[in-house]
């Protein structure tokens, strides 16, 4: 059987999403029967772009001119381009300080006299190219990544999740940390798919999967307000993983 050609690329990121694929240790032998992996910087040496790809999985956001060129090249060569992880989907932690002046940040990190290459405010992939599907999360859930890969084998892209973390949290019959414990939990505004991993361990949702579409902001803000969390607190927390959030 002909194996599908996959390009795995990492842009401005921590490489945690690439590592997620390598961590699928039990499934890797079967994956190797279905896929050829290319341009996989964390696993291949040297990482080269050659020919066309059935899909490109791209981790990280863009913050440097050469990343824009690489992303456009991947788009040209690939039938599907998939944003892998919150950085790629909405900017993620790399874009956390987008509201600060870049020159100031450069000096804070590298010192007054450091010579740094050209960079710009980190942006999600869809600010430059068309994205066909997303697997969000910081990092994503392993099962979601495997579902995507098995879907590609059948020639299909995954159905987009459109419900919040609260949906899965209530299905697991957890106590609500927000309404019953007065803890600040971003579950109502955050895209589900993680099985409410954190609230199920009594840890409030931090919003690492980015915003749920059509979130009921008005209602959520009212509940937060009743619990003593003001609009600014909500906004600052939401922007940790999705800097473009507007309330
Ligand atoms: S989404 Fe999270 S795990 Fe993935 S590259 Fe970005 S910071 Fe790392
Ligand atoms: S604990 Fe958080 S995620 Fe769970 S239902 Fe309450 S607000 Fe939603």
C-alpha cells in the first residue's frame, strides 16, 4: 500500500507538539506503515522539503520572515495544511507579549547590545495561509492527533469541535469549580476536546485550547462577575493562549 507523505514542521514554538507525535510510542509502528514522515526537524536529519505532501502538520506561530516563506512553501506543496497546537491555531504563549513593544522585549531578553535577526509579533498560521484543519491544545490530546492521522488515511479531515470544556466536564459529573467552589475556571469559553482533563483533577481550566466558537460571552461574564472576577481579569487570562481575544 502506498504510504501518505506527511511533512511535520515546527515554527516559533517549544516543540511540544512535535514531541507529542514522537510520544505515540505504541502507535508509531502502525503509523510508519501508513505514513512517510518528512521535514520532521525533531526526528529527521537533515530536514529537507522534497516533492509534494498529502498533508503538512505545522506546529508553532510565525514570527520571522523565513518562517513565512517556509509556511507558504509548505502550503504550495501540500494538499492539506493542518495547524497543530494552540500556537499555530491562535498564537499561543509565544504571542503572549504581543501588546508590548518588540524592541523593548528584545533588550529585556538579550541585553542592550545584542544583535538579533528580524522578528515581528507572533501570528497564527491563518494570518498568512489557508488552514484546512486544526488540532488545538497546548499540547493537543494524543487521541485527537491520532484521530486526525487515521482520518487522513481514509481521505477525510476531522469534524471541528464546537463545544466548550464545560460540556465534557459536566458529562464526567465533576463538581463545578466555578459555580460550586468559586474558583476562576475558563471552561465556559474554552474549546472542548480534552475531556475536561484539568477540572477533572480539581484544577481550573486555563484556556489552553483557545476560544470556543460562538461562546456565550455575556452570560459567562455575568457568572464571573457574580463570583468576584472582573472583566479585566477574564480578558488577561484568556489572552495567555489567545492574544487576539476581545471582550
Ligand atoms: S501549542 Fe503548546 S506544546 Fe505546542 S508548541 Fe505551542 S507552546 Fe509548545
Ligand atoms: S469546573 Fe470549569 S470546566 Fe467544569 S463545568 Fe465548571 S466552569 Fe466548566
